């Protein structure tokens, strides 16, 4: 049974807890955003007679537009209700996996030398992000420490608020009061953090919202240009005001889409780009070096397609890897597409 206050299923929160002021304000924001989208579409159907005629002649045009509207709103609610990937959840999942494996090992009657006994898997730094849920018998503490250079103290990687060990690229969000894996930022419009678990959803939402705004703006401009149909002055005023507000939002969406596309191609986060000099593991790395980048093609593939688990953690690059990334490009590197591979 789903609780009436903040029900959650498969990482998605459906019903807001209206007794909580923070969640109540988030619910009002979501309701206002839905009403804003419906207002823009309602003005088209109420004022734009040419759009209605075109709908009757070519209904697929309007159907595709309305499908984009529904997909954008669905993407918004999916992104706002999805988990960004909390460190506490990853810790619990890995510890539970290790505990289950230890129980299976202790109850097994096979001898220690048997092939069916417990399997100990050594973690490889280059493949560590593929061991998502602790495929070996490694505990969370050892898993996190293996991601840092030798000699790193536990105190320096432990969050003082959650009292939990943070893997690289994780950060404590003061709005959510939780540590987030691959923390990007806390989005006020979505009411949640953007991190490893929902960054891809967030990018697709921005993309669909931008496309919807461009299409809606084009329809509004078409309405203002059509002069052979008499229109009341107040209809012009409403459309012009809505178009001006839409233009500002569209400019912001385009810049946000380009910015996050750049972050994806270089495997960075907003927090890492803005606070690079304050982050210990990025402080001594040159600005033009992207330590976690694996090339444009692989970065894009892992961001969009390689999502087999929401707990995908990356170790800090070694000195040799940083030296290779900081090596200047040559003509042979350009021909071999070094930036892509």
C-alpha cells in the first residue's frame, strides 16, 4: 500500500505530502507549470482561427504538437519524481548485497577450494564504474577508498552532515539534506537534485521543452502576421505579452541546453565546473583538462545509453591518465579522433 503522504514507488514520488510546507510549495509550482502550458495551448485554440482550420485539414500537425506537449509534461514529472542517486541508498544497496553474499558463503557446505564457493573479485580501477552494485565481496568503505589515491584519510572523504563516506564527484545537498552521487545542482523548478540518477532525464526534459517553446513561439508569430482576419485589440495584447514571456524563457532554455550538452560531452557537472578551484580532487588540475572525460563519443554513450544501474561510480584518474589527458594535441591526434575516443 502506498502511503498517502509522499508515496514512493520504484524511485518515483507520486503524491506530495501537503502537510509539509516544502512539498506543498513544490506541488503548487508543478500545478502552476502545468497551467502555464495549458494557457499557451488554450490561447492558440481560442484565438488562432488559421490554426484551427489547419487542424481540420491536416489533423496530424496538431496531433504531433499535442503529443509533444504531453511528452514534455510527462518528462517534467518523471524528472522531478526520479531519484538523483543518493549516496545513502547506494551504501545500503552495496552493504545488503555483501551481507547476502556473506550469508550464502557461511551457509555453504562446499569446501574452500571448491569452484562453487565464494568468489572474490578484484576491483580494477579502469573498470570500477562497471562494478555497480558490488559484484564482489567488497564493502562500501573499501569500495570508496579504492577510488581515491593511496594514503587518503577516511575523515577527508566523510560527509560531516550525513556522517557517510562519499565517493568522488558526490556532494551533500543542503536543500535535500542528502549526499548525491555525481551531484550537478539542485533544481528549484523541479523540486529535486539533479545527479547521476536523473541527469539524463533532465537533459531530455530541457530538449523537449525547448522544442515545444520554439513551436509555440512560431505559431504565435504566425498569428500576429495573419492580417486578413480581423482580431480584437485585446487578443493582440494577450498574444504579445505571452510571446514576450515565452521569448525570455526560450532564451534561457537554449542556453541551458547548450550548457548541459557541453557538460555531457566533457563528462563534467555544473558543481565541478563552477567550484573547480574549491574541490580538492580538481584543485591542481589545469582548467583545460577534463579528468573524467573518456572522449566525446564514449561520454555521450555512457550518459544516454549505458544506464544499467543508477549507482555508477568513477574513481579518480591516476597521474598517468592525467598526464595523457593534458598532452597537447598533434596532427596525428586530430586524424585519429583523439578527442572522440
